[in-house]
C-alpha cells in the first residue's frame, strides 16, 4: 500500500474567490500529482482524472449514502444535529441520495411519470417561452442574462411540469438556492438554518399541492407521481415531495449556471461565437462543449462502503471521495486541447450529467432548455455582447455567476 501525502498546495482552495473564478489551472496540478490525493481541510480524497471519476461513478463499493448498510456510528460518522432534521428528511428521501434497492424502486416509479414523451411534449412550451424571454430582453436593450433569461426559463418549465400555479413560482428559486447551499463544502450553521427553513416551507407547500392533486388529478408530473405504481408499489408522500424538490433543484440550478457560464465562455472566445452565429447547426455540439468547458457541477461526493485501491493507495471504508467533474472534463488523456473551446468537438464524453445509476434523469430536458435559449438569443439578439465584467458567485460545488449584464445592440 502506498503512503499518501496530504495535498497542501494553496492552488486548490474551494473557498478562495480567485480559485472559484478559475479552478482549471489547479486541476491540472492535481492531475499531475496523482490519481488520488488526500485533502485535509474537508477530510476528503480528491479524484481528478476522467478515467477514475467515470469508473467510480459506476463502482457499487461507493455510494451516495451509507445508511442502507451502516448506522452513523458503525460508519464512524457523527449523526447530523437534530435541528437539521427537516433538511435531511427531505434530502435523504430523494433518489439522488439513495442507493439500491430504494434508489432502484423510486427511479423506476418516477420514470413512469417523467417519460421521454413528457419531455418531448414540453418542447413547444420551452421554445415559445425562451423566445418570449429573449424578446423582452431585446426590447429593453439588454439586461441581466441570468435574471432575465437563464433563471426564469428552467424554473417556469419545471413548475409547468409539476403543475405549480404561476403565482407561486416566485417562491421556488429562493427555496432551491437555500437548500442547495448545503451541498457546498463545510457549510456554515447559518447556511444550515436557511436550508432547514426552506425545507420546511417547500415541503409544506408540496404536501398541500399533493393533497389537491389527489382530490383532482391533472395532466402534470405531481399527478403522475401520485398515480405511478408497479406491481402494487407506490411512492410515499415523502418520496413524492423529495422527488419534486430534487427535480426543481437539479433541473434548474445546473441549467441556469450552464447558460451563463456558457455565454461568458462564448464572449471570451469570439472566434467560436462567430462560428456559432454563422452556423446554428452547431447548437447541439455547442451545448455539450459548453457543459464540458465550464462545468456547472464541479464536485460530486461518494462514501466508500468497502475499501478501494487507487494507484496503490487504499482508501478505507468510511472515507469520502470528492469526484472532481470539472477536472475530469479537462483531462488531456480524454480531450484533445481541453483548455480550448471547440464548439464542433465531436468526441465529447463529458460527465457533467454524472454516470451510472445516478445519471441525471433530467438531462434530456436540460439539453432542450439550453438549446432553446441559445437558439432564441442567436436569432433575436445577434449582436449580444457583455455590458460589464460578470459577478462571480461564491460557491464552488454548484458554480456559476451571480449575474451577466449584456447589451443587444
């Protein structure tokens, strides 16, 4: 067994604004140092290379949770504070944080409601809404691309899918942002308090919505989740609530950040933007390349359920690995000239939507939304340009901008 040396360089610092603004040079340093490195500030093992990240996402010796096999004490972990329970009840019943057999059962039932036909049926709505949002941006002469287009599009789409009334949709983004704060590294108690409050409020809202749909089913995903069954098995109310919250959080946080990260990358690569403006058939490969080039979800965590060995280093049961998606998507062993934005890149096995049993169930919808907003902006705002340096958000794990001011002429 190889001895490990803690990774102490200041280059990798997820709380440093300069690192968050551009983590990719630090990732190159990690990949050069080895396949797995212990990072003491978070007590995690960092995995920076594409082949290892991809393999570990599929390795059943790791899990998003350990509670299907071990208690907190058996796993050498301290239970979360009782005051955080509303967040953990909500989070721990979502399929993203479950392992088989519960994950298998819930994903199978959710898939009966969240079907390809459901997603395909949303295409006209997504395209129409994207066009309307961009038209308003053009009429105003510009604005904040995040607040005016990137954010309202996926929030409205998920809300439409779930059957949330239009007057209530303003509540969704603040709830989602508060809950997602808990996915950052070493979240503060203040962050936890906001997440708990949002979990209670969002769960209460959805409980009432589920009751209303039980009494009067509609043509929406909540009604579909209520009706979904397989050999007599159904989702519990908590599983429905957690699924709806997961679809909102995962379904729009990544899309919002992918949109603004992507356009900021295009503005910084004018040759690629010019090529896209000249040839809109590049949109499908452009969406994939922008997801790779500046990854919205930078890190995905896994618990080690059984000892594993990576390059001679044994990582023991009870440890946590941090799979660095952003680093994997810039691995030169997989991507030619990874630091170069290439909208025509054909071979693009990025892992921005994860892999294995936790592959993003909403990936097809995210691609539709990203393509629709890109097409609308190219068609209706052909002179789109940045009006100011963007405001970078402070978060590393779910990484994006706080705003992107643009002008359209």
